[in-house]
């Protein structure tokens, strides 16, 4: 894989797609605490960003290790990426259309609740390890850091919007995130299959 515009563009798109659950929860957190201080908002957004960077790297490590041990495994990576991202994206679309109860997890935001939110909103990012498995360590880490930066910005925006407008955008954000993940899964599948 090369350092080019498509690499950075895909990393940003992954960040946007993966951050939509965290954005929805951030909206709810902002709504539940309208007088939240900037320092607490930064800690919340930073927690979501940390987990969104950690999970793809863990996934990359697992898949990359398997790919080095079993060269044939690399042929099924596009299929795995398509299935996982389509499943996660489809679930997000379904939850966004029917209306998810994710916002209810934000009621009392202590340290433990924030950690649970961080893991719960980033667990789907573990599957991104399959999508970035062809990257070397430095490129995978760069992609994870881009995802974290995008997540941090989106979560801060979610907290501000939540404080101001409530959770009206939460369902639309989940739908957008699901559509982006499905699009990335298709793009990786087509690229892996034909190029």
C-alpha cells in the first residue's frame, strides 16, 4: 500500500463511519449534562478517540500475525472486510432507522460508565484490522491515529450539539455511519477482488 490521497481519504472515511456511535452517545451525554465543562468534554472525546484507535490496531495485530503465518489467509481478507463492515453498517442502519436506545447508556457518566461507552462504541472498530491488514505497522498506526483524530473532533461536536440541540441528530448520524461502513466494505472487497 502506498502513502497517497486514497490512503488518507479512506482513513478519514473510516474515522467518520466508526465515530457515529460515539457521536450519538456524545449527543446524549451533552444533553444529560448541559453545563458540562470543556475539560470533561475533552476527556469524553479523548476516551472515545483512544478506543477508536486502539481497536483497529488490535485487529491489525491479530490479522497481520495470521497473515504472516498463513499466506493464503490474505486472499479472504476482502471477503472478511465486506462481511464484517456490511454487518456492522447494516446493524447501524437498522438501529438508526428503527431508533436505537443507545442514548440511555449515558445517564450517569462516571469513569466506569465512560469506559463502557468507549468500548461499546468502538468494538466494531476491531474489525477494521481486517481492512488495514495490508498496511505496514507505520501505515496502520497512522490510519488508527487519523481515525482517533476524526473521532475526537466528531465527539466534541456531538457534545456541543447535545448541549445545544439534544439528540435529534443521533438517528441520522447512525444511518450515515452505517452507510459509510458498507461503502468502505464494498470498496475494499472490489479492490481486493479485481485489483
